C-alpha cells in the first residue's frame, strides 16, 4: 500500500508595492501632493493638502503603488536647476500676497509698470496653470546688458517648480525636464543659437501652450533600434531673447516687453544679495499655500478678453484673465491685448495678402463680370504694387496666394481661372481680418487701365460734340 502524499499549496509571496517617483499629483480623493525640499538638510518630503490642512509625509501608499519624492541629493535639486518650496506658509489674503510679490519684483527688476503687474499675476498663474487648457508665455526681449537675465532670475525663482535651462548645452534635456517635472521653463533663448537647436526649441514653444499636444521624438533603445517617445511640454514659460520669432503664430503666444530703451532705476541693486534667496524661499512657501487654496476654484470660468479680437488672443490670454482678481490688473491685461490685436491687424494691412485683397475689393465692384479672372488680378496687382516686387506676378502666383494664404479656391471657366461667385462670399470676412477698406480699393483704382481709359475721353457737350483743340496749336503770349 502506497503512502498517501499530502500536497500543500504554496502561497504566493506578497508583492511589494511598485515605487514611483513623482513631483506633484492630484489624488483620486482630491488631495493635492507637492514636493518640498529642505535646503538645510538637503532632504525632500511631500506636502499633502486635504482641503483644510497640510500634512507632511515621505511617501504615499496607494494600493499596489508607493509614491515617493525625488531624493534630496539629486543634482538638479542640489545645483538649483529645479526649485521647490520648503513648506506651505499661511498668508493673509490674495491681495496681500500679490502686493508682496509685486514689491519683491520691483525691488530687483526695472520694467514698465503695466508689464510688472502682468508679471506678478503670471507668477500666481504658474501655481495653478494645470487647471487650464491653454496658457500664454511671458517674455522680455532686448539687447544684451538690458536686464533680461536678472528678470529671469528674479521672476523665475518664485514660479511653480522653475526649471532653469540656461546651463543646457543642447535642447534635448529640456524635453526630459519638462516631461518629468512639469514646471515653469525659465529659458534664455540666446543659449540656443544654432538652427537645429532653435528648431527644437520652436517645437517646445509651439506645442507647450496647449494641453494634449506632446512632442514626439525618436530615441534609441539599445543603440540600434529607435522608438517614438512622447514628451509632455505643456506649461508656463518665461523667455529672454534679443529679437522675435519669424513665426507670427508663435509670436502671438507671448506677453512681451522690451527691456532696452530706458535708463535703469538708481535703486536697482547691481548684484543679488544672499538675502534675496531668503526672500524667494519665503514667497515660494506662501505661493504653495496659494496653490492649495486656489486650486479647486481656478479654471471654473472663463471670460474672453474681447470677442472682437483675434481668436488666438482670446484663447491665449483668457486663462490668465480668469485668474486675476484685481480689476485694475484685469484692465491692464485687456489694454495689452488691445494693443496686440491692433498691431496684428496693422501688420496684416501691409502684407502681400492685404495688397491682393485691395485689388479684389476694387475688382469685385468695378470688374467686367461677377467672376474675377486671375489674369485681371495679376495685371492690376502688378501695376499697383510694382515697387514691392522684382518681377510682375503671374496668375499662377496669384492663385497660389489665394489658395494657400487666403483660403479662396479659383476655378477654371471657359479656359481661364476665375474666382467664382460663391468664393467671393469669403471676401467680407477677409477684408475685416486684414483691415482692407474702401480707401485701399480707391488707391488701387488709380492703376486700373480700364478705368483710366474711360477717364481719358472728354465728356460730350449738350449737342453731342467733343471739344478738342488743335494739337498743333501753340499758345501765343
């Protein structure tokens, strides 16, 4: 008889929760988590806000996952590439906090008063930007020695999770830093002068003001194979640069100010003292509490700057407007947006597209038929704006501008390309967009040979005769 063998089921060993390093989080129960860094001890921790009070912990257990902060000995923290608060400090009210931030910026930076107010509000906005779907960028541009770097140092240091990218040798680390820390990029554009680096930077700026548009890059897995990697680059950005970007759409994302053209205030310190770092940490701690208090309310309503403005301006600047409580500062932002909108319209008014629309406005009223021929447009455009072009424009060139830049599709009719009547319905909107008026059309009319030929004939008298003098007659004294 064989002995009975008893098999005991082996119990699986309990799995330790997976550890994930984070900077901040919004937990499923609504709690807010933010990283703290204590410079005295070089250690990190989490500040956890439950809606009423702040707790401090070194890790958060979430089922099978354990959340931990970045280590305090991380070189990015030790060398102040990325900055964090050290505590969440109570402040009186938002108006008082705004006044403290304004006093701090005014003490170390000399910019125009309206831009200074907007910079203050932009700092507060960075602490709740993740409640919005779009955001603007802040920029100071001017020649070297005009205070751009000081502006980055002073204003950037009190933004939420500032990432100081001035020491980057290439643009590549920025993708990783933005994706990992999701903070405020503090960028000196002059550090990236070469065309390939500038192109990568433009990708970050083009995709980084709207949530949900990551930048895709191909990265090596094992030195041989490449795979696409998506980097989240959405977030506030403060930029210093000498000039402007060629892309006008990118330019429209910036709240800008020139740093040159004015004498430096005599009370501005030439060098930043050690006490400035203490001021920064004190403000950063209060701004963390501002985030905790403001987060639930931020982003719940939007108000357009002005519905008559360019749609992009309303899209980009409305989130900042929604977070500003002081009516005076709200009006300052509206005034800035009004000037930007006027500049955009004026800039379009002197473009090739505006010139072409002036020709169309004249021909749509005085043309020989409802369908305007591209050959007639090219002929009048070439004579009216000959000084702006080295060679006379061809109908093919005119057709390309109409299709690609103005969204008007010419059609072939009886062997020639024309603008059909149904496409002319778009012209009224384009006239307004490019600020093309009846006066612009009248100026073009002076070059219309068809009209000019009509005006060369003398009007008939009552008997139907034309008074014509003898060509050979010479006036005698």
